[in-house]
C-alpha cells in the first residue's frame, strides 16, 4: 500500500509540477504571421524541456494596441513576454537605434551575422536597464515605401505625408527628404491611407500583406532603406522570480526558435509579394537606391552622437561578408 501511494505521488508530481508557470505573450501581428508562429515553436520547446512546467499562451496575436503600450505592460509586469519592433525602444535605449539606421546592412546575411554575434548580444544586454530582458532578435527583411504614389528618388517624397512608427528614428530621416512624418499605430495605416491622412508608409512584404495594407496602397517602391529587426522580450519583473534553470530553458528555447523563424520568414516574404502583385499592387523596381543612400547615410552622424555607438556602426560596416 505504501509503495502504491509513493508511486501515485511521484506520478502526480510529474503530471502537475509544483512550480508550473504559464506565461502570456503578445504580438501585434495575426496568428499565422512568422513571428507569432516562431514564438509558438518556442512555447513547444519550453514545455518539452521543462516537462510541462513552463507553458506559454500565445495571447494578443493581432492585438491592435501600439507596441509602445505593450512595452509598458512588460515593464510593469502585467505582461510576461512580447515580440516588438526594435524601433519601439529607440527613444529609451540608444543602442537600439544603431540597428534601425538606413542603409546600414548590405544584405539579410550581413544583418543576421550581426544580430547573432557580439554586437547583437551587447544590444540585448542593454535592454535590461529599462525593465525588460532581451532574448533574441527576429530579423524583418528590407523595409520599403508603399502608398498612393510611386517613389523612385528622394525628390518624390517632397511634401509627402509619410507614416512613421512611434519612438523610431525615422522621423528626422523623413524630414531630411522634405516629407512630413505622421506618427500612427499600424492599425490605423490602411484607413488613414484611404482617407488621405497619409500618402505613404514603410514596411516589409510580410507586414504589408498581413495587415492588408496592400488593399489600400497602389504602389510598393523597393527603396529597401532599412532592415530594422524585431526583438523578443521578457518582463524583468517576472524574470527575477524565475529560477536559474527556468531562465536557461527559456533562453535556449528562444535561441532555437530563431532558425525556425528564419525559414518561415524567407518563405513568407516571397509568398507575400506574390499575393500583393495578384491583388494589383504595382512593384516599383527602378528605385534610385544610391540617391537614397547618399541622402540618408550622412544623417547617421546626426542621429548617433555617442562615440561608443559610432564605433559600433564602424564595426558593423567592417564586416567582410556579403
């Protein structure tokens, strides 16, 4: 009888771990978006490696709150985890601005090397000062300009109302080209474009289609002006309540989700472009990228004044790969 009772207690402990934790995660994109699916993969790995002790509810997919609001929830501990655009942190963590600068990366491969290397780790570590723990980056591909008119050179943006993200460094860049920056949350871009409140916005192929901006914009001009990544964050307040073993499981699951995410992302970008073209969006390929680079790269120095961050830019540019 005693043996049977002991066996039952052991089985119960395995089935219902005493320290079981269920976390919530948020993302502004819909449930089938690559970032949300990658966090879902992370959740599967967490659950498996913790024996069911650590679970993650993918709540908030498609949430229309701004990412700045989401960041506030993370900092005060009312939300456990989230994937947000790194540009959301530009005003609070200056180092994040480096990775969002225009024409900094030569290619997706270049960006991924930087995010996976020492510079990426430095920037993730810097996030803890503002109440969040940076786990991993999800690169977001080249960002381009889309809207009611084609954009082939910086002169095409003079007098144009250009939607920008809150807290990002893109506003001064837009002004430098003679455009008028208009700060709007993603959820308001499509209706604002239809109403003429904004003329153009910027983003990648995947977000362009996932948010149905391709139904409001007639042109997608491949300016490919920046490659601002997303970042997976954990609330520092919640993180401090976890054991070292729990933290290690979460970090390893996050790292494993990156390769899964990148496969999804590369496939999704190509599919999104096909969807947009089938819907009648005109792709503008003859963009004078060199003219945009000449106009915007010199502005790096006006956005970044910290010598340490200027040195970081030089380290990124010195990368010898393609």
